[in-house]
């Protein structure tokens, strides 16, 4: 798989954040907007359980590169 095709998913049960590192321009908007969620030096670096789904959706919509997207999980 090429670097630009890699995707990683992080979920809090309600929402799943999809990160495509090959598209990321490291603008830092995610880290500055939700510092309790995004920790670049940690693994996993995205901890979606530290914010509401609404806050995550708002932040992801401001990702300038499109490296961050999301999907809402279905409640079973």
C-alpha cells in the first residue's frame, strides 16, 4: 500500500475519525483546536473519547488538507 493510501481509524463508539497521513500537511489546526484529543507524540495520537462527536465534527471540517474525515457509527 502506498503511503498516500494509508488510513487509520480511531473511534469513541459514536464517531470514527479517519486519518490519512499521506494527505496531512501538519498545519496543527487539529492539535490547537482540540488538544485533549490530538497528541502527536503519543500512540495512539488521536483520542476521540476526549471530546463530543459534535466538537470532533466541527474540528474535522476545518482540516485544510482533508487528511481528517469521519463517519458516524450505527447504534446496534
